[in-house]
C-alpha cells in the first residue's frame, strides 16, 4: 500500500489557540509582517489576538492590509517591498486563501529578486521566510499546502506557485474567526473544500494515505454543508467541522494536487468574477458524472462518505446553497477550454480530458440549454 505523505506544518487547532500557544510566534524571529486583506483580519478578531500574542513574546510587527481577493502578482510584490523595508524575519498570513497564499509569495519575494516566470518555476537562491497561517475562512486549506495561487493579469489566468518550502511552519485554526463570515462566503468556501477532497480522491496522484484523509474530510463536510441555511444559525461545532474538513482537504491536495475542475474554474473567476469556491461548485457534478462512466466505484465511495445516495442529491444541495445563475456563451466556452488545457492540474485528471471533453463539461454545467 502506498502511504507516502509529507506535510511539515505544525497544526494548532481549537478555540483560543492563538492566545494559548502565543509563545510559538517568538520561535520565528523578532519582527513579523502581517499580510492580510482589507477587513477579514479585523472582523474575525484574529488580528487583535495575534498582535496580543506577538506583544506577549516581544515580537514587533507591521501590517500590510491591502491583499485583494485572488491576489495578483503586482499585489504580492507590493507587500514584499514592505517586508523588505520593514526587515521582517517572518510573515503571518491572516484571512482566507487570498491573504494566506499572498503571505507565501511574499515570503519568497522578500528575500529573492525574481522575474514573474522564475517566481513560479524557481529556483530560489534564498529560502523563503517562515510563514505562519491563520485562516478566517473554512475552505482553501492553504494553511497546510505548499501552494500559492496568484492571478497573472498579463496571461489572464491564475497560476500556481508550488514549492515544498512554502508549507507554512505553523497553522493556527480557531473556528471563532469564521463566525462572522457572510452566508455566501461560508457556502462558497465549504464547497471549495469539498471539491478539494473529491478531486484529491480522483487525482492520478492519489494514494491510500491521501484518500483516507480526503474521505474523512468528506464525512465532515457533507453533513455540515447540509446544515447551512441563510439564517446563518450555524453552531460552533458545525463551524469547527467545516474548518477541520477544509484543513483535511488541504492536506489531501498537498499530496495530490487538484484536477480539471480547478483548471476550468480559474476562467470563471478571472472573466466572470465568480468566487473561487463557487466556480468549482458550478462544475463539480458534471465532472463527477464524467468520471463516473469510467469509475463508478470511486464516485459511489465519495457520495457515501458525504452521506449521499446519488449525484442528483449532491447537485440539488449545491443548487440550494449556491443558487447558480451563470450562463456562458459558445465563445466563452471555447476560450475557457483553451485556457484550462494549459493548467497543470488537467494532467491529474483520470481519464485525462480532451479539449472536446472540457468543452462538453462547460456546456453541460453552464451552457445555454
Ligand atoms: P478570500 O478571497 O480569501 O476571501 C473572500 C472574502 O471573504 C474577502 O472579501 C475577505 O475579506 C472575506 N473574509 C475572509 N474571512 C472573513 C471573515 N472571517 N469574516 C468576514 N469576511 C471575511 O476567499 P477564499 O475562498 O478563502 O480564498 C480564495 C483564494 O484561495 C483564491 O485565490 C484561490 O485560488 C486560493 N486557493 C488556494 C489554495 C491553496 O492550496 N493555496 C487552495 C484553494 C484555493 P478581505 O478582503 O478582508 O480578506
Ligand atoms: Zn480550491
């Protein structure tokens, strides 16, 4: 049995974990740059608690709070300039996947002068600065992956910066930080997490270990997703299950990568401004139905772990939670198919889709009826 597994991040989970284990911040240097978005770190209460923990161990800090959703290369270069000028020893990413991914790219660029191409390919002359991740959404699992997904404006797509040195050193997961998430972000990020675990199980690179982790993630996410409703009366236990399920999804894709769903979703985000998780959700069931014709057993196992009996049941849950309304033109479908074929994650898809397959997946998911 292949049980290969690598995930060097120290995970600290639970209510109040930043306060309880604040001394850990002192193990990574004397000056931190906190990388975050406009609001998430403050609304969630995470910024206040991280700053209190830094003070308690005499670490000084400055804040870069201009990370945009789906951060572009220019955005992370700007933050890296601040890391250099502030002489930061380590980077703390607080927020959803966008600030956490940005923190990883900042860690690379703060100590290496790199053109855009080399930023994605390496090699990096100097080791990136250590990163500590504090998620405020339950979705990407970026706190335990070596990936940083950046928007490449000149090529009109998202690109994956992936390097083993980019696993955060420490991840602090406290579901309290997700309690003020709006309903739509809660749903979209949960569906992103679900998509990670599903795609990981179906990836060409999956093994027994990654599959065990991903199935456990689905056992948490499936029922928790069913409980969400727009009154947002989500209890703390469900919030914890979403956060833990998302983290396990991250651990799984850290081993296997994602598949064609993520490759196809990037254009929906870039051109149609659809949130990352929602983009995956819009494509997920047609993808499962494409794989099902080749591997009925695996799809049955995935549905069973989520507590579902059929793909139709999953589709109706996604429809109820996400209320999809996007329709693509034939021109959009042709362009997005070309773009998706360039993404590395297409290679992980079994069976590997042709251009015609991808076009059909877009058409069935989002084409005009
Ligand atoms: P996000 O883009 O980080 O955040 C979405 C929105 O939610 C932002 O407006 C954010 O505000 C807000 N928000 C975050 N936490 C909040 C809170 N606790 N309360 C209220 N509002 C909050 O969304 P995401 O889905 O977590 O991350 C998506 C990004 O991650 C994409 O770029 C995607 O490609 C990437 N991703 C990375 C990996 C990986 O392994 N590295 C995997 C999957 C996806 P602010 O603007 O203030 O931050
Ligand atoms: Zn994702």
